[in-house]
């Protein structure tokens, strides 16, 4: 049974990844950034109040900003960890040997993805003590924290899958890296830009956004750009009223998190399927 | 055991393999000889299930490398001409990873790994990082890796390339041992005398086509063509020259006075050669030595690949 569920690529990758100084220094750097931010935030706010205490609403602001910062960091790190997964094996001339073993393409791809995700999860868990400083001051519920972490995980898996796909279909790691960062920038920034363009177009196009009452004009494309943007999702989780505001602007009241979940799940499935099919691209019959 | 049926591979307009047909029986060590780009590595890649042919098929133990590639992988051990290793793995971990990749249980791997390291003389390097090993050691470790699932067929693409003479001899000894274990081995090499010494059969390939296939001696004979004969004569070189010049099967006659030698190319059969010698003795030509220059595999290779750029 244990044999059945074991994944040699995953075990090997974990061993290799955690042995390198690069991983250790990456983790240190990540925690250092979080520490600087949390420490800086606390010292700045306590100085402003001059009282040395922290109100729950200020604690929540810190939580919100840390959450968005962490999402940005995770989005930035994930392509670097996954975009070389297969192409670096190709460059090191270890891929051909791996492909002649009895491991299926699915096992190899999943092993590569899981090992990268494992490191990112370690980053998130290692950052939890700093993150949990907010609980000292109140204003944040554990449910909110859990929801945020689940969406981190979904985003990591989806961007990781994009990285693995590019790593499989391109021959060189640098090309794969550029393509994956391109994908990440599209999801993180271009979608936000397109959302604002959509909103502006509708506003200046003579379709006023109702402030109260009335049915807003339906704009599914604009809604879609907002719904697949990780920043917009974070806002709707942290500030549920922003979700209502978005519904007012786009005329679509479907919860953003559900659209996000469906879209990122679909991206994951499609990218992994492409990667699995293309891993043994020179063979007509793949597994 | 291995049947290659009309294997054809095209890369764009370049024909790398052209209706290649070959059968290799079980337990045979078969050496592939050919110039760079002749198609050896393409055949090996197809047999190793890394490449699909444009046409044709290859069967290993009756299983198609195209349709039953997963089953074929269980039966082959492949060593490519160029390969890399993982930086942060030790020799035993390297073998353990590939053992696990072939689905060998952990308990069995624990027993198997020391045995394989001993087979390739790397027992003392068990806990060394793989990337710190010498090239020869890496080659031997890669060979051990290809044996970890006890495959019936070994596909070794230039296993001795880039090795110093000592490492080459060590590799040759290991291959001899594998041969004695009854493995079917397909091996390509540019070190042809070693191939001739080690292989039961030789396949000569050029421009993706099979030029010759058979036992080493028969291949040499097939490709031998004209013989070069050197005759050492005591003093009467001029008489010897006059005598040999009259023979219709002789051409390219040379007199090497400092060696007291007449050298010529002979087109006749072995029977004609016997008759020539008999006549020479009857004509009182004082022959004290006659040597037929045998072409070795290197000469055969050079003859076949004449004009091919490297």
C-alpha cells in the first residue's frame, strides 16, 4: 500500500531541495521580509498613537496588509520554484534516464509539483508565528486566517501548474521562467488593469453605476477580470463589503471566491494535463 | 529477443533511419559500429522508448516499443551517451531513487544497492556525492543504475566514451561480467577493437541503413575485399618481382628493398593463393616469410565510413 502511494520523484526532490543552501537562505530572506514589515508596522502605529497600544481595527489593517504582501511574495516565488522543474532536468541531461524508468508521466509531474508546493507551504507555515502576532491584538478570526491560507494554497497550486506546464513544453528554463512570470503578471496585474479599463469604459460609456437601489447593468467580462485577480479576491475575503461593491459595479452578484475557485482549479487541471501529455512528447503513446 | 522491423525515422527532411531491419537473439552481445550521425543513437533511443519511429516497429521480448512502452521499460536498462547526475545525491541515494522509480520495494533496495556498487567497484564511494565522482565512476554508477531492476536487455550508448584507458578497461571487465550473466547487450562504441573482443555480433550502420550484420569474423571477411600480401625474399628481389608481376590476380606491387620485401594486393581466392605459392617455390623464389594483412574492425570501419565527415 505504502509502495502504491509513494512518489520517488517527490521524495528525491524534497531531499535535494532541503539540502541546498539556496532553500535555507530563501526561507531566511522570506521571514526577514515579513519580520521587517510586521515590526515596522507595529512600531509605526504605536508611535502614532503615543499610547503604546494597538486597537483591533489597526490589527486588522496589519493582517490585511500582511495577507496581501504574503500573497504577492508567494506569487513571486512560485514561478521560480516550478518553472525549472522539467526543463532543468532536460538541461542537466537527467530527464531521458528518468523517462526510461517505469514511472508514469503523471507520477513525475505530480511529484515535481508537490515538491515545489511543499517548500511554499513550509514558507507559509514558517511565517505563521509572525502572522499570528495579529491574534495578540484581536480583530481577526481564525476562520478568516484559514480561508486566506486555503486561497494561498489554491493560487500556489495553479501558478505552480502553469510553471510545470511551461517547463515541460519549453526546452530551456529561462524561457519557461519568463513565460511563467508572464502568466503570473497577467493574473496579478493585467486582470486588474482590464477590470479598471472595463469599469472606466462603462462609466464613460454612459452607463451610470447605481449607488443604491435599481439594477446595475450586467458586465460579465469586467466581473470576470476582477474575479480571477488574487488581489481582488483577498479584498473580498478581508472586506466582504468590497464584494457587494463589485456586484454593484458589474451587475453580477455571484460570489467572487467561487469564480476564483473554479477558474484556478480549471487552470490547474488543464496545465497539468498538458504537462503530462507533453512530458514524453517524442513518444506517440504516453501514459 | 529483439526484433527491429522496418524502422524509419525522419527529422524533417533528414532521414536518420531507413527501413532498418535487425534481429538479435537472447544472450547475445551485439556491437553497433558506424560514423557519428549514422543512426546508432536514434535506434537506441527508439528501443529505450524515448523516441517514436516515423514508420516500423521494434519488439523486445515480443512487446512493441511503441504500443507497450511501459512494459518494455521494465525489460530494458538504458545508458545514454551523454547523461547528467543530481548534484546533492550520494551514490547510494542515486541508486535508491532509481530503484524506487522502478517500483522495487525499499527492503529489497537495501540489499541490492551494495551488490550493485560492488559489481561496478564503487563500494568505497557509497556515501560520496555523485557529482564529485570522476567521469569513469559516474559511467560505472550509471551502468549500475541501468541494472537495478535486473533488466534482460541492456542498451548502452557509447558507455566507454571519454574514459581514460584504466577506466575503459574497468568498464570492459564489467561488461564481460554482464555478458557472463546472460544479458542481451546492445552496445555502441568507437573503440572498435574492444567491441570486436567483447561482442558476439557486429552491426555496421551507415546513413541509417544496415550495411552488415553477423559474427565479428564474418563481417570482417565480408568487408575484407582484396587482401594485401607481404612476401619476404632472400636476396633475389628482382626475380621475385618478375614472377609476381606475371600473376593475373596481383596488382599494386611494391618492392621494399630495405626490408627485402615484395608487397602486393591479391584478388584471387584462397585456392589461387595456394597455387601461387606452389609455383613460386617451383620457380626457386627464396620466400622465407609470407604475411596476409588482416583488416581489423577499425579498417572495416574506416572503409565503410570513407568520406564521412566527423
